[in-house]
C-alpha cells in the first residue's frame, strides 16, 4: 500500500462533504497540475491518503482510501487530465496542522514541507505513521 496527501480548500470541497459521499466516494477532480496528475496515475485501489484542508486551516483532518484508479476527469474540457475516486475512511481525532508538521524534525523532508503548493503528493510510510500518531489515529 502507498500513502498520499490530497489538498482541498474547505470552501471548495471540505472533509465534511467528502464524508457525506459515503461508500460511493467522489472523483478527486479538477486537478490541473501535471505532477499531481502523475501521482494519481500511480495510485492503486486500497491506497490511503490524508485529506488536508488548505487555505486558512492548513491541517490534516481525515483519512481517505482510493476506490477507483486513474481515469479521465469528468470535469476536464480539454487535455489529458485524470483523477482517482476517494472515499472517506476516518476522521483524524486531533487535526494535525502544517505548523505542527513543520515543527516535527522527523517530518522535515515531507513533500508538504518542501513543496506546500502541490495538491496531490506522496507520503512515506514513516511519515504516515508519525502524522497518524500526532493526530491520535488508532491502528494506522
């Protein structure tokens, strides 16, 4: 299993909206960055990801699972844009802020710290475990 981080501004698509989609999930559509798209092309069903509120919040607030591998983005009018489908798995009991992540020495090389603007990014297994622990996620 691989791990990822998906960023969304809460006013555009919030964690609460993601949870409301239930088991059917939702396309992670609208991504128009080649590097982010290429990350989605590598994803497999069952991969897990952090749902990260960007904007003012800047925090990991939930955990999602990839339920459909890369396919054409239904919102793309032109170009070769693809997306995956995600379903909500669990809340992060204590949201993990960007400030807390930056303060954690073991996370200094995390893509979120080095390239905060990238909307879809990989997370290492060690980073996954550490952020889950910081957020009070059981069994991660």
